[in-house]
């Protein structure tokens, strides 16, 4: 067994609980903004900020996939380039 096979085996063993779970995992990331926070999921984002009077204002908007706007990005090579550009 070489190093590459050992790493693949180790990562597969580490992912087994996730793979066996059967539940869909939602990936959500966040970032601080002035007086608030921005949260992003694969299909939408939301920004929540505190106004000077203390109230909280939120704005939510969908994020269309690049492949929906540019059909050529559905092709494997171009899809990889689009994903790299979107990151």
C-alpha cells in the first residue's frame, strides 16, 4: 500500500459516518459586516445589520447558479473553470 492509497482509505473511513447518515448536509458560511453578519448558502445569501436605533434589518436574495446563466458551464471542463472563478 502506497501513501496515496493510505490517504484515500483514511479519508474514506473518516467520511463513513457522514455517508451512512443519509441526511442532506447544508453548507452555510458566514462573514462579519459592519454592525452585522452575512450568511451564504449554496443557493442564497442573507445580510443582517443593526441600525443605529437598535433594530435589526435583514435582506435575503437568491444566488442563481452560474450554469443557469451560462449554459456552456454545464460542460465538465467549463464547469470546473466556472467553479474556480466563483470561488
